[in-house]
C-alpha cells in the first residue's frame, strides 16, 4: 500500500470510529417520543454531532420512505440521492445525503393520524440545542415556513412556538424503492476509505442493523392533493 493509501485508510478508519462513538449512545424509544426528547438525545451525543452521527445513533429496525422529489425545503438530489423519511411510531424524521438540505434533520411529531408538529435542527451544532431552537428555525412571521406547503396551520398546544399542520406524503411517482436505495452506497463512495459526508451518511444508515421499506398511510394528502 502506498503512503497516501495508508493515510487515506487511517482517515477513513478514524471517521468510522466517530460513527461508532455515536452508535454507542443508541437512542431508545423514549428518546424518539417527541421532538423535545430527540433534542435531548442529540445533546447527549459526542460532539460535533453531524447528520451521519445522528443517523448512526437511531435504533434498528426502522422503516424508510425514499422520494426523488425536489419540491421541498429539503430537496432530494434525484433518485441517485433521495430524500429519506425515517418512520417511527410518534415521529417522522427526514434527511438527505447531499445538497443544501444535508445538514438538516426535519421533524414531524404526530398529533393525529393526519397532522403533525413540524421543526428542524441544523447540524453540526456548536452549542447545546435548546427546546425552542427547532421551532425557531422554521418560524416565519405569525406561523412557520412549513405552512407554505402544509395547510391548516395553527399554534400547537405543546408551546415553544410550535405549529401544528396537515402532514403530507410523497406522490407515488416520486418514490424510490429500498432496493434502489441499498445500491446507492456502491456508487456514492469512491473507496472503502471515503470520508465524504455523503459516504458516511450511507454507512450510518446501513451499517447498524435492519432498515426496511416503509409506507405512509394513503389517507395522508400529497402536496397536490
């Protein structure tokens, strides 16, 4: 192995060890019971907490819905790098591996089968996230920026400046199968020592247990009804 190859391998191993440190503090069901609980979990992870670190810390198995849609504040990079909705019983999280939305974790906390409170955090953080920060990030005038797409927005009883609105699911034409998503890392990572954020993202998603094909309730509206 050439010296540069050895250096690349060492860098890659160090980056993977950082994911292992995050995985060592794997979330529990209580950590995913609300947006506030997820914030506490993020604050307990080893800094700096990146999106790959957070994804590595999530308990398996969980279900995923992938979409190639670019109609979002967190757009996909098409089918080769889709937006992923990670489905848990009380929360839906969304993440992307590339693009300007790749530093964000977006939250939907279910308040009914068709409504949720929306919020987001930007990672990595340099100071602990406060309970109100995820809602402050999406505030817009008297509501939230989420209200541009999610209709019937109203203040949430949970406080912290949160807003509740209709949930949305991706249109069927935009969906990307898990079979396709599982093939992405081979194309996204240039080598086993690749330490790019997008490559670490895919390692964080697939290296720590089962990730399954998920689905939204068809009763949930799409953006275009």
